[in-house]
């Protein structure tokens, strides 16, 4: 799985889980996701209440989720940390009811802004390291087990549950440029320090970073909520066509996550002063072209990856444009490896069939005036896959 896709899994899970649940559907709006199923005597029902643990008050308009307990033939979608089998919303009393639920064993949990969210708490990379779908589902549930309610649904029976939701921690700060002006509209990635492991000998091993659906406001301020207690680093992403292409600055005003500072936050704590400054100097735009060595034509497609030379960590990746040009904006001066993957000529344009070029790499030292990086692909296709 590509690194960029893995970084985005939490955001994908969050989006899939709450698709259609992000706003209340009022009477007459015709929102089918909120319509109640009719009771079915061949199936069961689940009813209950969601309570805010910190206040003891009902959790109003919380998204209530039933996820299936792992079975032998479970189908685990890697884009969903806890795949939803049934969804509903709590009412003004915090109560909910799900009708026509297939008999079986489930886990129930609830999501509400300001409270712990599995999308920000489950270590997706650790889940994906499991050998099969059932193991992945089991690992996701193991990580979130303290926040799940075990529910068994029987034929023509009503299971009643109480779900407690815990207040999440918050990281608050501001992003500004080094001339003091606010950095408006920045996006953010967060990574949490694992309990064990070591990365580069200076900071603890971090979970795979995930994107937060938050942007800095007109004063550069931001608020990252719903987090479990832990030690975090935060990186801000400058606007770009894709997240993989976005320039990044992390806590400590550094460009690499491995060099970033971390902050600790306790359960339910609001931590202020998580500030980031973006430098306006020392950033270079790297422009170049990709052609084929044999005759100078532009391939029909390719992806350019900029890797740090010391450990091959990917800094960015961008697609090649149709005219063969590519551009990496705002790159910090450093030594890199420029890697080209997926270069191909499509059938009919340069011959009778598709032709794939071998991946290639060239060293690049980024300094001022990088407008002439020319990559020439050797006319060699990679060997065919084995039987």
C-alpha cells in the first residue's frame, strides 16, 4: 500500500463512517439514512442511551454505531477501522433505537464532537500488520475495547445498552509565517507516539500520521479535538492539489516529522500553545521534465517522488503533467533522491501495445534556482512478474 494511502486511512474511515451523518436531516428532507426500519419478527432490535461521562448528561445527536464481532468469514475493509453494520443517531434524551438488526454479536459505540473517536485512536498501521481480515478486525476491536459495549441480538428480542462516551483531549495553537502574519487555511496531520520503539534515536516511534479535518481560521488558529491521552506531534500542510504534494512544517518549526517536537496531553485536557511558524526563506521550488532517452518523447504518465537522501523517507509525490513537466513547490534545501515510478507509454501512441519503463532514481541537492531538473528514462521495461 502506498504511503500516502496509508496516511489517509483514518480520514477515509472517518468520512465513510459519517457519510450522510454529518448534519441533522430535518422533517421533509428525505434523508434515508435517518429513516427508521420497521420492526421485523425474524430479526432483533437494539435500544439504549448514550451518556457523556464527564457531565452525566445525555449525549444528544451522537452517531451510534454497531460493528460486527469478528467471525471466520469476516470481510474487513481496510478503509474502515471499525466497519459499521448499523448506524443511527441519539435523540434529545440521548436515546436511540435500531430495528430489524440481523441476529448475532455486535459491539456498540458512539461518536460525538469533543469526545473520543476511534478514527483518531486506533493505530491503523498496527491493524494492517495483521495477517488476515479476521485478525485485522480483532485487532481494531482490541484497541478500542474499553469504549465498546458487547451486544447480542436475538430473533424477535430487544437488547438494551448504555454507552458512555469520554471527553477527548484537545490541542490548540496557531500557525503563522515568520513575518508574523497568520497562516490561513492550513491543514494538519497528527501522529501519536507509540509506547515502545524508537525512531532515529531521538524521538519515540510514531503511529502512522493521519489527517485531521480541520483548517486554520482567519487568525491562523486551530483546534484538534477528540484525541486520546498521549504524546503527539502536529504538522501543518500548506495548500496543494493533493495531500501527498503538500509542503509540511511540524512542531519545532522543522520540515521533517522525525525532527519534530512532541507535546503530551492528558485525558480530557485542553493544551494551548501548540504553535507552528512557517519560514518564508530557505524554500525552493523544484521544476523539471521527464522524457525518454531514446528519442526525447514524453511518456504518457509517471509519478515523481522526492525522498530524503539519508533514510529514503518520502517528502512529497506529484504526478507528471501531460507535457512532461513536474513541480515540487516550497521544498526545504537538503539532499534528496528523485524517484520516477509508473512511467508508461499507452498502446497506439508509440507502438502496438503498452510499454512500461523501469523505475529510476537520481540524486538531487535542492538549492536556489532548481528549474532545470531533467529526468531521462532508459528504454527498458521491468521484467514480467513471475508465475
